[in-house]
């Protein structure tokens, strides 16, 4: 128990230092969030009162579509308006070695020395559901650092990325010409999560066709509640073109949401889901600590494998004990 | 505990094939490698090292300016409360410069021809000794 209290003191101290703008404290807290599952709940508890004021923009799309460059340009525009910006940039971890090369910062070098910009690179690390928790808590940490906007950038493939985007108030899906035909576009998944569709590298051939295809595509499918036409914007992030228009579209989406109460409803639903996940993981952790199910399972797994014990009976018996 | 390394190229040297080879070897060893691209100032490198909370800063330089730039990175890290971060260097570095660089706080220098496994092992051992992992 005493170890736990020492850690709580340490976290409290870090949160206090973080609130005074200490960069080292901010980055230490994020490392704790990433590495130590057991401390997440304490960190979340201490910072929660300071959160809820940042506007969260999700940026997703296939590798090489220019998300990092776009993030860089959006951040610079927000900085010009005097806003404080946080950036969480997620890159894939190797499923073989667990290592990763996190290269999003290559496009954001000019921001490195800006005191009003917080950037953190993250590997997906392949943990079950844990990625979205890590990203979410990192966003909360930046939120507690009084960031006006937080940009979350991730490769748009797979469930965990979709989960991450659920926390965003506005989600951009970034596409580039040459990505595929309209059948690729209407496949389930990526486009559905976008509030704004961005055709980047618009200086290239095929950008206009892609934009009109995206506009046309939105007429397919059943009309849904809350359905609305998603704006399609052309940008050339490298040339810094179309960025102001994109920010205006984001702000228009923000206004629209806030007027309709959907903003608060969405955040409340998200908070509920988040609390449920944390409750489940804490409960199962406590139960495992108390009943040592995992150790018991180690002892009988070979018998289960050889069909001498029925694993489903065992699961039932564990549930009954609890 | 995941080892995080910043691979950085300070100064005006525009050749990063070596840095990419090292970064890939570290990825294969299970490290998380942050690579920030070419032509970084020591101030930028230190700021990124702090923001990313790395355990190691690995500097690569082939231009000959190591005696000037490597110690400045160490100093910038100190200025930002990052003196616990392990700083190593590599590239085209004459043997005669190595004692000076070590005196300036660069923990180890790896010259051309070093097997990547030697660098990975060095990092693992050094961090274990420091009680980081």
C-alpha cells in the first residue's frame, strides 16, 4: 500500500508542476499514462477538474496523405490567432518487435521551440483498447495545460483509431488523389467518421475528380438522423494552400454543433463510455488481485487443453465465486 | 517500460542514411524511436527530448562539427532539467576527438563500422545501470 501512496504523492506533485507550465512534468505524466496502467486512474482523477475546455480535432487518413503536414499548418494558423495548441501524433508500432519509428515531428520542426505548443508522439504499442485510453488521457493532460485546441493525428485503419476519433469534436478525414475508385470510398469505415473530408495534395492531377466523387458519394446510402452533407475541402498542405478555408470549416462545424447541443451530448456520451471502460478495467484488476484467477488458470491450462477440464465450466465457477 | 530514443541530426549535415539505419535497428530492438529529420538546432533537439520524455538522445553527425554541436546539445538538455537523459553520438568522428566529447558529457561515441547491435546493447546496459529499465 505504501508504494501506492508514494506514487500518488509523486503524481500530485507532477500535476502541480504541470499546471505551472513545467514541460518536464507534462511529459513525465504522459509517460506514466503510457507505461503504467495502474497509475492511470490516479492521474485522471487529479487532472479531471482542470479539463473540458479544449476543442479536440481528430485528423485521420491513410499513410502518406499528408496528415502531419496538415497538422503542422493548422497548428501554425491557430498560433497566429494566439491560440495554445496541443498535438498528439500516433504512428504504428511494429507487431513483431514492439518498436516504432515515430516520424510525425519531421513535418513539425518549426513548432518544437514554441512555448505555446505541446506535441507528443505515440506508438500504437498493440495493446488491447489501451491505445485510445493513452491518447485520451494525453489529450486530457494537454487540456489541463490550457490548450485551446488539441489536434489528434492517427493513421485511419482499424478499430482503435476509430475509437480515438470518437473523442474528437470535429474529425477530418484526409484523402489524396490516386487513392482508389468510388467503391474504395464507399467501403465501410473511414469516410463515415469524418465531419469534414479533406482532399490534400490538391496540386496533383485528379484532386478535383476526387472532390466531386466525394460530394456525389454522399448522395448514396440511407439518410440518417443527424445526417448532413459533409464539406469537401481541397488543400495543399505543403504549399500552405486551403488551410484557412479548412480552419473556417472546422469553426463552422464547431458552431453548428454547439448551437445544436450535440457537442455536449456527444461529450457526455463519450465520458460515459470512458468511465465504463475504466470501471471495468479497475474491477477486473481488483478481482484478479483478490482471487488470483490468472495463477489458477496457469495451473490448469494444460488439463483444459487436453480436454480433462472444461474451460467454460471453470469460467462459470469463477463468476459464481465473485 | 518502453525505451524511447530521439535520433537527431544537429547542424547543417544533410546525410541521414546512417541515422535511418540506426533508427531501424532500434525499432527492431523494440525501442520507440522519434526521428526529427535533418538540420536541427541543439535547442530544438533538447526541446523535443523533453517533450517526448526520451531516455536517450542519439546524435548523428558526419560534417565534422561534432566538437561544437554535441556539447551544446548536452548543455541545452541541462538547461531544461534534462541532465538525466543519456546522450550518445555517432558518425564520422576522429578517435582523437572522443576523449573531449566524453569529457563534455557525451556518454559514448560510435564511429563508422560499429555493428548496430553494439549500440542497442550499449543503450540497454546503460539504462539498466541507471535503473531506468
